[in-house]
């Protein structure tokens, strides 16, 4: 199996490949431009000589004038080294030729110039180890019934080719060096650009349950990685909060289990300290049974929350009338509320899809919590109303307001506003956590407010 390449290597390869293509294209273009420049220089030289030749031949009105014109051209072309010229009238008669005109044979033999044609395209050929560029053209005369003469011109371009060869070697050498440098700089740039990613990896390697406080400095992160760094920091924040809650939960769970177990051990040791009657042993067993019942309820609640966390709650879906469930729960809590001097009041109707027993348990937890914290003479109010595609159930009670810093944690397991751990008359602190799990399992949500001496829990369900 081929291991994937690193991002740094990929970026460096991509950068060097792109620069290679660009540099090769630039090198090819520069080489072509230099070669074209030399060709244009030669053509400019040919045009100058053709202008001179045509001017001289245009005055020839007889064969003798052509002979004189050839002599004038010989004098005019003295000193033009590397230039070969041949002027012919027809295929057999040569009017003028420079000493090295023999090299024009490939040009004269390969092309035939019609009478009306202009200069031909430049041709390049080799002759006796030298390279030449030449062209054919016509030049008119003033002779009556005389056809234009053919002019062949050629220049030795060996020095051009030598310069081009040396130039290309240096150019491609420079391009190769530039490609290597861009690959190196690309690797360095990619490595430096990915430094924040390595910082993330370094911080991630240092994360443990006891070290979750490290964060990426956002001011040192490139703009492209800001969202990733922000998400990474937020993830660390969530992990830190989760571990803190898990630590608190473990501590609270150990305390909650220790209390009934300690009571059981104490009562058992006292019972075994001396001989007792059957009634006394029976009384101890009844007392132990209460502690066992407390342990069983706590363990059952924990199992329920564990199933809720893993999406394993089995629901028997059906239409549930919230008003009917509240009415039946009022009947159940009526004796207790009368004993505490707390009134019960409900209003509104609403039907939601869900498991009736689970929803009743959630509402029961809210009611028992409200009754427990309502002052004597107060009243617990339940309101049900439908708003669009949602059904809202609110439970509120008067009493001492809950400090704002405690509100976000009321649904944590074993969390209670009162720091005291003596709760013989209360539950284990799992009721609100179970209520939240049930409501969220039904696609709803729950919130709490506590202002002006009124604490209000509001559960919102999707309407049936």
C-alpha cells in the first residue's frame, strides 16, 4: 500500500510543477523571439540589397545596359562579406554573380519564381559545412518585352546559430536552476505556511484528561486556518467542560453511593454488636430496605440516562394529551402538596407524539421539583399552549430565585444549587437530567428562568 504524501510535499511538488511549466514556456518563447529577431535582421538586410538591385536594373533598357548594371552592382556590393548574390535572366543566362554564388545552387534549383511573384519565404540550408539563409525575388527592367530577372540572395548565419546555441544553453541552465530554487522555496513556504497545523498537532499530543487548558493563539494563525483553529479551540473547550463535568459526576456518584452503603454498614454493625429480638432485627431490615430502595432507584436512573446518552430509549409512540397527564399527576401529588400548603393550578391543552409513560415521568419530575421548592401558601402553575408547530409546557413556582450562575448546570447529573450534600428528604439529583433526556429524546428542548421570585421550567415539543 502506497503511503499518502505529506501536504508539504504535495504543495512543494505542485508549486514546482506549475513554475516548471511557466519557466519552460517562457524559455521557449524567449528562444523563439531571439531566433525571430535574427531572421528579421537578415530580411531587413535582404530588403536593402533588393532595393539597390531593383533600382539599378530598373534603368536597363538594352542588353548592354544590363551588362553595365552588373558592373555597377559589383562595385556597390564590394565590402558586404558573407553576402552571396546571383542575378539570372531565364534559366541559362547569369547576369551577375558574386564569387561565392555557387552556394546559391540549392536555392535556385529548389524554387522557380513566377514573373509576378514577390520575394519568396526565407530558406535555410547548409553548404560545405556552413549554414545560410536566403531568398528569391524578381527585379523588373525597362527593356521592351523583357521579363523580370531573378535575384537570389543569401547570408551566412553561422555566427547567429553559434550565438543562439550558447544563448539556449545558458537560458536552459538558468531555467533548471530556477526550477530547483522554486521547488526549494516552495517546500520552505509550504512548511512555514503549515506551521499552525503542526502547532495543532503539538497541542493535540499534549492533551490529556488533566491538561486541557492549552489553546491555539488565533492572532498567529493565517486567515485560511482561522476557522480550523477556532473550531479546534472550541473542541478543546468542550472537552475540558466535558471532562470537568465527568469528574464532578464521578465524585458525586461516589458520594451518593457511599452514603446508603455507609448507612447499611453502620446499621448492620450495630445490629450485630449484640443479640437482639426478632422485632429489632426486623426493624433493622426495614431500615436497610429503604437504603436498598434508594440504591435501586439511583442505579435505575443511571441506567436510564446511559440509555438516553446512547440513543437506546425504547419509545412507544402515540398521541399524548399533556393536559390529561398533568391532571392525573395533580391527583397523585395532591396529598403531598396539601401537606406542604402548596396549591396546584393548570390551564391549556396540547397533544404531542411520544411515549406516555416517559412523558409522564418528565412532567412528574418537574412538578415534584416545583412543589418541593414552593413556599407554604404558594401555588405551582402549569400552562400548556400551542404555538405554530410547537407545544409549550411550562411549570413555574414562586420562591427564592436561583442565582444566574447555577442555571446552566441545573440539568447536570447530581448537581444541586445547595452545596450541602445532606439530602435525605430529596432525590439523588438526577431528576432534571432525566427530564432533559426524555424531552430531547422526543425531539424537544427545555429551558429554565428564575427572575422576580418565580422559577419557570419550559419544555417545548414538536406538535402532533
